[in-house]
C-alpha cells in the first residue's frame, strides 16, 4: 500500500511508558527530517515512579512528573518541534475520535481546495479496555492509520490497521486478535491501587523491539511512502521479527493500490 508524501501529519500516541517512551526519541527525530508540517500529541495520565527507571525511558530527574509531559518536552524541544501532550488517560470515545480527526489544509496558497492530512493513532497501552476504545474509534473513522503495539516479557506484536474513505484496507488488532475485545479489562482510572500494582511482566528488550517495529512502520509510511506488511510478531529470545506479508496474487492490485488521501 502506498501513501502520499506531501500531506501534513498528525500523530496521537496513547501511552508513554515502556514502549511509548522508547518510540518517542526516534519519532521526533524522524519527523524532524520531513519537509512537511507535523504534529505529535502524547497522551498518558501516569507519573514517573522509581519502578519505571529500570525498564522505561526515564531518569531520576523525571520522578514525580507526568510521563507524557516529560517525553514531549524533552524530545520536541531537542528537535525544534511543537510541544503537545495531554497529561490524562484517554478513556472517552468522543474525545479520542476528535483527537484523531485528520487536520484540514489548503492544497496550495492560491487554491480554495481543502484536503485532509494524514492521521496516525499509535497505541502503546497495557490494557485491552483502551485497545477496545481505539478499535471503536477506528471502526467509525473515515480515514485513519491505527498502529497497535503489545508485548509480554519476551514476545509481542505490532499491527497496522488502515482505513480510507470508510473502507478498511488493513484490519486493526481487534479483528486479528478478537480476544482483546472481550470485556475482561478496565481503564487505568478504574483500577484500584492493588489492581494497578499488578501488571504482566515485561522486559526492556521487548519494549525496545516493539518500539523499533512501530518506528519502522512510521518510517515506511512517512519517508518511503509504502508498507508491505499487515503486522509483525516478535521474540526477544530468538531475536526474531516475523512479518505477515500483504502481497498475494489475487489481491495484489488492491493491496498496492495508491491511496491518495493517506
């Protein structure tokens, strides 16, 4: 699938912890090289704690500060980009739907024609309730790229869903792994202190590998203008990233069709 390389880009990243924290520096560096308007909004209601310093991309001076604020201020400032963040958990469908709406822009200064920019939602959340919210927003959106990252201690996956003009070209995580849509989870703000203290084991290498896959998707979309994988699975034990190739003889014309608005 191919993407236009001249449209403004808006990226909303939910989660600034294990994976989001390792995506951030490379995301801002990548956007700094693009010759078009870019905007990043990092969203997370969590604060940096001592336990985060082992696996997440924070230092002692960050303790007690909001994670989204730390990452946005540090890396946007370093690369001369706009600082934008939301120091809250996004748990409302209408709010998220508004955030991911593509920005409008004039095709050229001498034209009244209005077009839509490229909108990308990156899910770096650690609960399926938030994934369900992203899934719901993807389903009702007309134009959206939704990249979801998830991992355990040694394994994980990154899935890229793509929708254009109301049509789903690449399925989102909820359609590939329906189990994430089961109502067995809670939003972060709904957890008790005891529940919040319990989380599935993860490792820094799994977070970094997941982050690398996400940034690779972004690089291919924004710089190369094309992607050829629906999703990847990975294992840090075998040091392996396994892509699922979109190419097929029967669907080749559809998979590699030029999607002008994305």
